[in-house]
C-alpha cells in the first residue's frame, strides 16, 4: 500500500468509525491518538516518516508496516468482533485469546491527569483515553500441519479504565 493509499484509508476510517484510535511509530517519535486527531496531525512530511501504525477499535485493526522511509506499506486488516462483544469462534484454522496488560502509570503523581500519564519508572506519555490502566490485546493462534497451535499475530482491542474489560 502506498503512502497516499494509506492516508485515504485512514481518512475513510475516521469518517466511519468515531471510536477508532491509532498507535503510530515514526522515525523520530511514537504517538498514540484518537483517529480524528491523528489524521489532522498527519501532514505529508509526517507521513514520510511513518514506519508502522495500528488503527484499531473493538471490532478490528488495520496494521501497516514498512522497513524504511519511501517503501510501500505491508498491511493486514482484521475484522473479527462479534456483535455481542465475545471472542471470535474457534475453527479448524485456529483460535484467539484476550489478555490485559498493565500500563506503567504513577497514580500518585500530579502529572498523571486526564490523558497525560507519568510512568512509575520516570517518563511521560499521552494516550487517547483518560484514566486508562490496561491495554486489551487479542492474540491469534493458528494450527500447523500437525495440528499444533502456534502464536501467529496480535492486535490491539483498546485501552481500558479500571474495572473495564473492553477498551
């Protein structure tokens, strides 16, 4: 996928899916933003520096990746969330399992406020969700030719607040 095609896809996603967020790695920074804010931030110059992004919501993820500036993006699209919020059904090809990973948040520090977070090990970061404490990740497993399940890939489902199970 070219840079232009990726930008067009992100613009379409921002218009269709208000709850979408993006985790993006550039040559000079990593940013995590709501889709609308990310699309507004993504100038032609910034797009040239983009190496990887995960545009996601609870229903799926667009993962785009390239090894160097100027190269085309390899992409993967997952759309798997059943309407009732449960995991996709296991089938003969494989299955998936969810996990919730703790975010490094210093809850006692005054710099942790709203969508801005102070880490316990120093450092600060911003997330598109206020009061997030976990990242919800879906891991996919596939069966090989001998019927043995192996890890295949993962996607971000969302950021969760305390007590929530879906972002």
